């Protein structure tokens, strides 16, 4: 036990206390600091680089194609929350018909090939490696991304809606960045 009435021991107590506190602080923050260093040194696929331009999905579909499908000129509304992905919906508010486009995460369709899905979903193969996902909804690979376009127009049969979605996917695919 250290006796505090000795002058030399009294000077050691603050130094000892400081050493213990510094050690505790260093031990408590080490794991997070080393993880942060690892994150900074290796790019994260889910975070876009500052140099990459945000994806404007609304600009990928010609206005005349939307007007032809919805029966009126409609401004697209971006619903995207991430700059490295893009989403847009065009809706005719009088008929509640719509066209939707979603540009997926980078790397979700390597070599522009859609990944396999469980047959329980009931998706069927479409043209050019596309996938029919439901009436008027098509999944397609472009820019090494898995993307979808949906045409929800009541006057169109399921086959017509699928054909319209495939046509839009063909027009959109060259515009999707990798």
C-alpha cells in the first residue's frame, strides 16, 4: 500500500491515475478506430464515390413513351434516396395508372446477367435475359445492375403490358451506368 504522507508517493498517485485513465480510454476506442481505418482504406460498394453523378432515372425514359402509355403528359417523380441508385414513377392521377423504373445496386447483375431466383416467386424468362415478374413488370440487367420497369395501365392486357415493359427496358438499358 502506498503511504500518501511521503512526498515522493504523493507525486506518483496523479501519474498513476492518469496512466490508468489513458489506458482505459485507449482500450475502449481501439476497436471502432481500427474498423474506421479499414472502412476508409477500402471502398464500400454501398456508398457512391463523390465523383459519381447521381442517377436520374426520370431522364432515362422518353416523355413521349410515357405519354403514349398513360394517355397524357406526366412529369416523372424521383423516389430515389440514394445517388448511386435511381427510381422514378410517372402517374396519371386521373386514372391511377403508372409507369415505374428502379435502377438497382451496382454489382447486383455481374456481367449484365440477372442472378438466379427461387422458382417459388413464379418469375418466367423473358427476351434478352430479362425476367417477367408479374403483369407488366420486367426485370432486366444493365450496367451490372438488376433493374425493373413496370407498366401498370388498365387498358392493356397482361401481354401488352409485358411488351411495353420490355420495350422500355430495351430503351433504358444503354443509359444505365455501371
